C-alpha cells in the first residue's frame, strides 16, 4: 500500500481535483486506506502520456518488447507472497487462493513475452492478378482496459501483457473495490523496463463518466473489458461512436454435467474446483450442476462432505479455505438466491444462512431439488452456493445446459471420451472443461459466445486483439 495515488506517465499524482475514496477490507469492513479518484482531467493527462509513449514502444523490435515482459514475469514471480497478501486484504479471498491468482497473473507476462515475437504475417502470390499479397499485424493504438474486482491482479495482467506485446500503450481502470493490487504492480513494471506513459492506472469513484470520456477520444482504438454483460452492452454502445475494437469478457451461467458413467470422486473434485475457486466469485464458476439420477445420491453426499470440510474465516489467517465475499451487496444477492430457491422447493443440504457479525461472509452452501424456475438457474450466483439438479436423458440435459443467453464455459464429466467429445461439441460455449474443473490457462484462448462476450484473452488470439491487420498489394 505504498502507493495510493493515480499513476500517470510514470509518476504518482493525487488527481486534478484531489478527490479520494475508501477501500474496505471485506473480512472486517474496516477502511484499509483511501485512494485517489481520477476525473476527466486525469483521463486527458493519461491519454496524452500514452500518445507520447506509443511511437517509441511500437517501433521497438518484438524481441525488445519480449525481454521487458519476461523481466516482469521474473520480478512478479519473486514477489508472489506480497501480491497475495494484498489481494487477500482488499478482495477477501483465502490466502491459498490469492497465491494461486498471483502466480496465474504473473504467467501472463511470461506467455506474452513468448508471443510478442510471433505476430506472424505472410506473403502469398495472388492466383488471379499475380500480385504479391503482403499481410502484417500492426499495433492498434491506445487501449482502455476496464477490470473487475474478483481477480485484482490477473484481470489486469491478462490485458496489459498482450497489449504491450503487440506494441500498444494502455490506460487501466481497476475496480473501485480492489485498486491497490494494480497500483502495486506499477513499480514492478518500471523496474522491468516499461517506459513512462505505456501503462497508466486510473482508479475512480466515478467510472461511468471517466470511461465514457476515454471511449470518445479519437486516440483510443481498443476497449478491453471484463465484467457483467449489462455493463458490457453499455460500453459496446459507447464504443460504437468511435468504432473501437472491442474485446469483451462478460458474464456466464456455467453448467456442470455429471453423467452416470463418470468417476464420481473425480467429478466431485472437479466440481469443487469449478464451484469454489475464488469462492464462486468468477464468471467461470459452475452455476448449474446437473447430475444423472443414477449417481445423484453418491455425488451429492461426497460433494456436500467436501463443502462441509471447508473452513470459513478471514482469508489472511492460516488454514482458511473460504473468505468473505467482496461486499455487502454481493453477499445479500447470494442470500437472496438461496431464499428464492428454497421458497420454490429446494432443500438445503448444507449452509444457507449468513453468519452474524462483521465481514461479508456467506458459508459454503449446497442446494438440491432446485426448481428450473429458481433465479439462481438463470443468473450468476457469484458466491459459494451449489445448485444441484438431476437428469436422466442426454438430449434433455444438453438442451437445459444451452437454455441461457450466456455461453462462456461448461463442464462435462464422463468416462466415455467419445460421448464426452460429442457432448462438448454440441454445447454452445466458448470453453468446455472435459473431466476438468479448471479451464483458465494463459496459453489458451479465453472467451465466450452469445451474451458472454467478444474476442479472446490469452493464447495467441489474446495479443491479436490489440493489433490491426494491414494488407499491401505489391508487384516485383
């Protein structure tokens, strides 16, 4: 928490109007510190800095950019415990989970250090005209990055690293709940050799006005947003005025399907990962768990026992598996989902009631006999609540799994790989975990279909979101 001001052009500044906002510890509800709140004048300063830095960085060789990103990975890897402590402090997640996020976040620097030298173009001979077709990928320009609170480190590095690899400067607006981790990353990037102005950080208590201003500046060419579908739609409308290149990672409603021939123990392990990673506060979290009737009793018993074994408390303490949710509204929304499901006939196998006292805690909860009309079936729970339903027919469960406007990730558990691949191909999702409860990987293209977003993050595709394709027709 050494730095709590804005980071613009390689300097720490208090903001043009001096406004600040508080950041809370969700485990205690106490104020951690206050952070400078950026306004329009600060956005203009950041845009000026990014514009001035762009030309030199874009002109550097891919290898030169690669070496800087590689150094960032080395520096962050050496400081994972420090970042994990900060993530737990402002986000609340258990420290083991925070360590996992910190390592995952650092890995994006290593992956895109390797991708920076692979923006391959091509030269071909046009069949009809005889001209040479020369294709190259150029840096798109200034990118505005808007990140959520659930992964304070990883959602930033997953955007910053590919943008720098492609040659683009960025202005990042972290979530107001969790700005400290991203601010703490800036001295590390300086040490790695990122030039002034290439990465600017603007925390703010007025995100709508700030982001809208930047999206209407003609110097901005890319918007990369991770967050809710409802906010994503608004940003897409705003982006249309300047015809910006959007990369949108939006909401999810992930189904997890356990077939009758699945290894039940492996399915339980995978479901725990898919449901409880980051306390369920993830767009990839298993939201609807469909278990074949033949194994429903065994699965539910083992899964409930695994959930009951988790220890809830302040994530900074040793031995804690489940920390608090990020804020009161998130906790209250989770509680409302449970109340609605119970009112419609669900049975509470475990948990189901928020504890009294300080902190935004909600216990690991297992619901069975969840009605199809329950709110939690149609909206993201974003908390430690597992809603279990049963099925008997493969065609029926595929239809139920696809019956949502979202299409980010799905999970399938079966010992029959032929069936598994057939089912995966019929699921309307950008990502599928087959006998795995974890799909996120810096080397893989992360993203969804339908209302879950546009474009991809990670993999080779992640860097290409920050490039424009240029074609030159030549004769020689």
